[in-house]
C-alpha cells in the first residue's frame, strides 16, 4: 500500500555552487555552438577550483574553420558566466581566473553510430535509461520539496543580483523537509538554508534576518509554523564560497536537476550535452510525457521510463507507472505514447525544438518545473500533448 502520511526532503543549490558554475559554463559552450549550427555536436565538461577553470570534451561543426574560430571563444564564454554569477573573490574572479581549454573534435567512431546515412535513421548518442516524472501536488506538476527548494534560492539570487541584499554571496544551498498528509504536502517540518555572505561580521542570526522574509513570501501560506525547525548557516560563517571553497564538476547535481529524489534517475547528467545525446533529450521527453499524462487527468502521479541503445533510433522500451493514482491502465498509456510522439532522437528534437541555444538557463534551479518560454526554452514543460494522449487511450 502506498504511504500517504510521511515527511520527504529535497535539496537545491544556487547558481554559485561550484558544480553549478561548471554546469553553467558547459551549457554556455553548448549554446555558443548551437547558435552557430543547430546540428552542432557538443559534449563539454568543466572542472573548477581555486583560480582555475578547465574545460574538456568533444565538439563538432560541419565547417572546420568555424570550429577553430569557436574554440578561441571558450575563454570569453567561461569568464562571462563567472561574471554573471557574481564571483569577484580574490581567489575566484572572472577577470583573473585561469581558463584552460582542452576541447577537441568529436570521435568519428561515435559520429558514425549517431549520424543518419543512406537508409539508416539517426541513432541515439549512447545507450541508457531515462526517467520522467510528474505529480499534481504543485501547479508546475512537480514534487513540492524540490520545487520550493529551487524557488527559495532563485528568489535570494534575484535580490542579491539586483542590489537589494548586497551582503549575500553567490554560493548557497537550501533543503526542505515537507510533511505530507493524505498524500498531499501540507507543511514544512524543517528548513535548511546556507548562504555565502560577503560581510565577515554577520552571524547566523543576522543571515536569518536577511533571508527569512524572502523565504516566507516564497512558500505557500501556512506551511511554516511555530513547529518548523530553522537551520540558517548552521556552521556559522560562510564567506569563502564557490570553487575557491570546494572544487566543482559538470554533472554532479543530477538529483537537484531533476526531481529531488522523488523519482528514479537513469544516472545520466544533462549539462554540456547537445540534444542528440538521449541522456538529455530523452529525459526531457520523458518529463514532457509524464507531465502531459497528469495534465490529461489520466493519473495524479506518473513516471515514464525510456531506454535506448547507441546507434539505434527507436527506444527499446517505454514504461509507464501511475503509482496507484491512475484512471487509465499504464499499458494503455504506453501504447498511447508510442502513437502520439516520435521518440527517435530526431523526433524528440523536432517535437520539442531542441536544436536551439536554450540550455544555459537550465543550468541552475532545475531543468523541470519551469515556465515554457517564447523562444523555445523549457519546451518540455508544455502540456500541449494532453488531448492527443486522451484520444489515443
């Protein structure tokens, strides 16, 4: 029997977290190449530490001269990301950090398995399993713990960057333990917020006084009570932040990027990967399908799994689970999904419009639960497939 009364916890990290700095740079490199050529191939990985950023991986453009030109822009791209995030520390500053570019051309052996040729359809960029999830417990059809953990940090980033709260630094983490009754979120038993601060004299109580109004305005009314435990900067001072305080790597926050642990994860990271890589594009498609199943009223909660093999175009399997909340047999949902959406790598990219420079904005505060944007950003958050799914079951 599914539990209905429990407490579930998820965490988020800010754009200034060392791993998120790396995700941002990797996705900025991807966007630069996609802006030049929609079919560009990119698998960019970033490492950051004190006074140092190293970028490696594979890239490909059809025009080799342009490829070499874009290789020369990597330093500029990385520094622009660090500046926008807000790092001007002595040992991690956008002007003085050393940037090393180790990107090289994509392996021809990988390309031959992925590229379409003759009567062969374009294949998946790798094998793997991808999960999508949706639940009607929030308006965004996301789990509440991760959705509101993100929302707190986005709000604090806004007031930091617009100058309202200049004492806050870029690096921060949040964590919410959400109480569920009858399967629905009703309150918060504990809240953890650790944020970098630029004034060394500030205490944990001072930081709480700064952040508490923004936290209260972000969370649903009534969720914070006298019983809620607050832990704001519980270790005390947090002045040295970002890669100067802790090394960062691309792709190390995959649970933060997705559902906060409320759903399975296939293990593949997103940032720095072009959409021929199904780690990214099929995970977006799975979220899109799960969200549309819930939006269509077929279930209150839905998990979708897709699986692929490198060089093979069609998914090897489609799996749906409605966690005891379904109005429709999961097998019928699986058949409907196969009818209404082309889940080949090219079909996903075409349906969701993924061959665009829309990825840098995904690098912090979650890839899911965001509003679809006019230029195609977060297209996988649309619910425009709901009617087609209902007709197909």
